[in-house]
């Protein structure tokens, strides 16, 4: 699984399994927002905005990989 996330001025890539933690309410909200945006049109690949107002996208820049264990 390859996921890229943005927050503020940072863009990060997660490549492989990962964990996510949050309240049941927050995780259900995340699920619902993903479902609503992915089912609203024929989605193949791209950004999905979480929460409104949406964050301005950081375009044309590579994400920074998470620190590797080692």
C-alpha cells in the first residue's frame, strides 16, 4: 500500500503497512469522508480531501519518506 499524506507544509509517503489511531468518532468520520468522495465520481487515483475547509495542496513536490528503522 502506498499512501501520501499532506498536513501544513509537509508531504509524507507511507509505503507499506501502517497503523492509525483515533477515537471511534474520528475514525468513522474518516471512513465516511473517504467513502463519500470515492463513490461520488469515477475515482482512479488522486487526492482525497479530509475535513473542510480543505487544505491547499502542495503540488509538484516529492513527498519525504518516513524515517526508516534501522
